[in-house]
């Protein structure tokens, strides 16, 4: 015999469990989307770094004929990296140290579920490095 005040309690528990499951799935969609966009940012930064590494400083190269390092022009490297950018990405930082260039890109990406709670986008950052080297 079931007490009269317990009728329907399984239905309420079921609705609560399904609500929690749907919430977890929706948050998972945003987390997976951010992970994919972070991967995109890393790939974009790598491509920009490879392009930026082609910014050889010709004047310094011809001055140091015996030097084993290939000098990079920071302004040319930045210009080459920025040339590759497409929305939502933009170059945040270009650093040239010796013959290695590091490019950091960032961008605002939309959130699917976050918009429902007031967070409609997130900033994603990626970084990549490349070196200009001589071919023997």
C-alpha cells in the first residue's frame, strides 16, 4: 500500500533528472565548441607564424654574410601575420627573438548556451612559433 502523499513523486524526480541531463548536455555543447575554436586558433597562429617567419630582414642578412642566424624584420613579420587573419581572429602579439617568431592570435567566439544566461561570447587565444632556417 502506497501512502497518498507519495503519489507522483517519481514523476517529479524524473523531470528533475531529465532537466539536469539536458543542462549538462547543453553546457557540453559550449565546452566542445570552445575546444574546437581553440584548436582553430592554434592552427591559425601556427600558419601566421610560418608566414611571419618569411619576413627576412634583407639588409641585416647581407650585412652579416657569415652569420648562421637569419635575421627577421619584426615589422615585416607582423605584416605577414596580419595578412592571414580572417574573422574572428586577429593578431594580439608578434615576438621576434633571433630567428624565431611567435604569433599570438585571439578572437571572440559565440556561445550557444551561454547566450541564454547572459554570456553570449568568449575570448579564445592561440599561439604558434616558427623559425626561419637555412637549407644546407
